[in-house]
């Protein structure tokens, strides 16, 4: 039988999930918008192709997406234990 002291704290697990989602959702939506908007714009009007926004959107939003995703992943992993 597992030792109850080795179980992760439920409050920390919920905090990881909530804070991770608060970081992941807005940064994912923002990065997705600034990445997909130029693609849609280029499909509609071929003269307005701009590739410089992709790198900028991923450089600014990418670390926050990774951090939020990692926190959610760790929260779910702790919840399943």
C-alpha cells in the first residue's frame, strides 16, 4: 500500500493546472492568431505576403506556450498519481 505522505498535494496540483491554463490559453490564442492571420491574408491577397511575423510570434509566445503546457502536463500527471 502506498505511503500517504508520498502523495502529491491536491492544492499544488490544482494550482499547477489553473495557472498553467491561465498561461497556455491566452498565449496560445494570441500566438495562433498572429501566426494564422498572415497565412489567411496571403491566401486572400497574394501581394501582402509577410513572413517576418511568424518568427516574432513564435519567439515571443513560444516560451509561454511551452511553460503553460508543461505546467498543465505536470498537473495532470500529478493528478493521476
